[in-house]
């Protein structure tokens, strides 16, 4: 109800999606809310995230992450009744930029090898628009939950080229251990943007 009220009151909200997290999600509460805004104006971001509609929902604790214009790649923009996964992570502050770039390339290489990833976006957060401890948002969409839990998580590319950035036993590790790995059902593609 709060989301619908905000959409009705603020025409700058282009689209919103709310999804209850499925079993297997960790570190991110119970819900994911994706809101697409007309632009990344700091005043607009604050108006949406400080909306009285949130304060009226006493049980809601908002952990907001803002990104500027995520560059989603959609090989299935018309995806229906799929799964939306969001990974929030923090790269260690002392990580060399070359290592961060290698990490980002490894993540973006996954869809070439894992066909179950239908749509995706990797974005650095914008803490200047809204404070957050997270540095990156890695989003994907799948046709089925098995696409994420089996095809993605068990794929050799994941273990050979991505996992070392997360594993403190490897010298390539640059991602802090705390992360939010959450996923929910979506009626239509969120990453494809407003219809």
C-alpha cells in the first residue's frame, strides 16, 4: 500500500516492484523494493526514501541502496513470472582499482557462460545520493529459481573465475564477507525497465 501511495503521489516514480524474499535468501530482510525514478536528483531521492508512507508502516525498516542509471542487459526483456536476484556487496576499501575492474569483468562474464541468466545489471552504488555501506549491486533475472540455485551457483565459471574474489583464503579476495543475497518472484522483468 505504501508503494502504491508513493507512486500515485510522485509522478517522478516511473515504476516500482515489491517482492517477498524466497527461502535461501540471506542478509537482506524480508522484501526487495525496486523503484525506478525519472532522474537521480538528490532531492527526489530523499523525497522518495523519506516519504511519510514509510513512517506509517512501523514494521518497515528501509535499508536503501541508490544507483545511477543501471545499464541492464536484457536478452529476455519480456520475461514473465521469473525470479529477480539482488546481491549487495562491499569491496574492501583498500582494494586496487585494477582488482576491482577484474572482479567486475568476471561478474559480467558470467552470462556468456550461464544461459540461465536472462537479464542482468552490475552497478556501483551512489552513496552521494543516499548513504550505504554497499559498493556494488549485482542483479540478475531467471526464468526459474533453479536457474539461480542450480545453474548459477553450481556453474564451473562461478567457482573458477568469481568465487576467489569472495574467498578470504585466496589472494584475489577483495569482497568483504557480509553481503545480502536475496531473490524473489517477479511478474515481469524489473531490469527491462518501465513498459
